[in-house]
C-alpha cells in the first residue's frame, strides 16, 4: 500500500480581492476630489509665479493706511474651490470662493491678531494680472465686530499681490495704534493699501519686530 500524499489546500483569495477593491475605490475617490479641486483652478499650482504643488502661498507686507497707522499683514493663501470645511463655499451674488486660508496682522503696539481668509482669484492658468479679493473675518484674541468683513481687492503683478481696501473697511475698525474697535467709526476712515511679497513666518516676525521698535 502506498502512503497517502498530504492534501494541498489553496489559500482563500476572496478577502484579498475585497481589500484590493476597497483600496482601488479609495484611490479613485481621492483622485476625483483632487480633480474637482484642481481643474477649476489650475492657477493654484503656480501662485505668484512659483511652483506650488500644494496649492498654497504665503506672503507679507506693510499696510499703509489713511489714518496714519502702521501695520504688517501676513497671509497664508490656499487655492481651490474646497473651503476650510472640505466643501465649496458659494453664494448667489459672488459665486464660489477660490481662495482660503489665514492671516495675521501685527501693530505698532506689538499686538498680533489672527483672522480667517476667504476670497477669489479670477484667473485660469496663471495668477499674473489676475484680479483678486481677500476678505478677513473673525479675529483672535480680539474679534472684529459681529458680521464685519475687512475687504481687500487688487491684482497679482508677477510675484507680488497688490491690494487695497478702498471701502474703508480696514480703517473704520482698526485704530492708528492697532486696536480693534468694538463699534466701527468713520472718524479716521481712509484707504489702506498693502503689497504682499512671498515670505515665511520668520520674515513676518522680523517685520513685526522692526515695526514695534519704531
């Protein structure tokens, strides 16, 4: 009698196929989200003449205000139609925001405020020459008056973003010394302008130190 051969069992591959299917679905979903966010705003990959694969750009500049105050603004901008909550932020009047992020403002008194940024870049492939809006809302540690928006409008000129607040929304809420008013005032209202150039948080900190040293 010949000894019986040990039986060979084949590994079950069903679960492996299911895992592969889930991974494929996840990759497809991520790809769709990327396309939905990038296709409407391809300029976000080349902000300010720089290659920005993460669709983000940071810059800073000194604000010149009609009230005589001096301030330094820093903005961390991110392109795309997906907002901070992971979905488009749109309204019937202005359409969808294509610019999101955060901003900081330092003053002569040494105070630094943080704000939420929203806005839009009206461009397709490049930001150069594109009309741009940047709105500041919220505020910490001192908030802006309820519902108040500091609105800047301008245009990209190559690597810099030139902005102005012609509606007095900046000077009506910030005093010349940099305090945020609890109620807005037109007593010292005036135009505010700023040119943002590419720079890091360290560049902003140095500019703030120079401003406070006066």
